[in-house]
C-alpha cells in the first residue's frame, strides 16, 4: 500500500503549477496524453512533454518535503478537471533511469537493513534480484503503489539528521539509543519509515552503524562531518551501558527527591494542624529510608523542627 508522503497528499496548489494549467486547454490536453511508444516518432514533442512533467514531479517532492512518492499519489496530485496525466508512468521510469528517483525496495536491498523490524512493512528485494536489476537496468514502469524515493531529498534530509545530532546533547558520546534519536528527529521525520530510510542513507555513507544489543537498537555516529564511522566495539557498548545506568540513577534520585519534598510538605501541614506527635515518628524515618540513594540532601535529622 502506498503511503509515501510526510505531508497530506492532494492536488498541487495553483501557485505551484505553470500558467497554462488553467488557461490553455489545448496544450494541457497534449501534456495529459500518453507518450508515443517511441521517442523517434516526434522527439521534439516527446522531450517537451517529458521536461514539463519531470520539472513538476521533482518540484512537488521538494515543496512537500516528501522523501517518498508513488505513481498513484502523483496522479492524484496532478489531477485536472477529473483527468489524470496518462504519461506519468513513463516520466517516473525516466527519472529512475536518470537516478533522480530510486525504488525503495532497491535502495533497502543495497544497504544492510537487517536491523529494521519487519513491522515497518517494507518489502526487501532479494540481493540477487537487486544485483541483476542494477547491472542490466530496470526499464519497467513502476506499479501504481510502488514506493519511490527522491534521491537528492533523501541525501539532504539524512544530512539534516546528522547535523541535528551533532548540535544536540546526545553527541557527548557517539553511541545513542535508537529511541532517543527518534525522539530528537520527530519534527524532521514525522513517520518511522522515513526515519529508517534516513538512517539507512547515513549507513550507506558510512556515517552511522547500528547494532542490536540485548533487544535494544543502538546507533554509533562518526565523529566529525567528513569522518567515517568505525565498527561498534566493546568499549562503545560499555560506555553506553554506563551512561544508561547513570541516567537511570539520576531518574531514581529525582523521584526520591520529589517524594522527600512531598513528605516534608505533608509534615508541615500536619504540624500546622497540631499533630506534631503523629508526624515525629514518620519524619525521623525518611532520611533513613532515603540514605541508600546518594545525592539526596535531606538536611540534618534533628526531629520535627528542621522541616518547618
């Protein structure tokens, strides 16, 4: 099923379409007609029609910021007065030939995507099939719902992910949890599928490597904009585990601090209500119960008075 766009699909806004779209029915009838079987029949008309649609298809992807598209989405987007362009399949085949588009399945088969969950719903071509299609060329017109990737947009957005990481607190160490990186990139990658594609692009560029450790996926980044990532090693994993333990400990300290503050407030309220005897025993127990967690400053334990 085609679900390619990050922005809601729909007709292109009038400002994104050429003037003749609404004013020249004769030319639009020509542009909406199918391509002749052979370019040699009339190369001038063929090239004119191709240039028109190539420009619109690429501009639509850039305007929407969509890494993915498909034939059906483009047909819906370029619908005019109840008609859809009959030659868009030929245009997409040409863009595939030029390297402006790539089949999503081909792209994923060309990179080690074994870490991706099958739940993402991406069909992976077998390596042999991908190799043969790469060597021999694929002249097939895409199916209506076959997902295609805008190659340049994918590269640009992958660069944005890398720079976003470099400018964040996560870059204090090159290894981060995939879930943390996903949260960091939520605004840039509204859907999980696009996020995975961008990581695969960075992996293809040797700027990240991804490993599953104890059921959790972790990502290692290259240090520096033009550096290549080194393989994940035991030191990386050890430091990552240490940082995770430190984070869990900090969360526990914060939780106990909040609990202690609540107990202090309850004690003050009870004292104001004249129930000091009831409060005294409970108050004296609190520092002892929290003493096992370093980092909590509960003040001197000198009876009820220090709470007030």
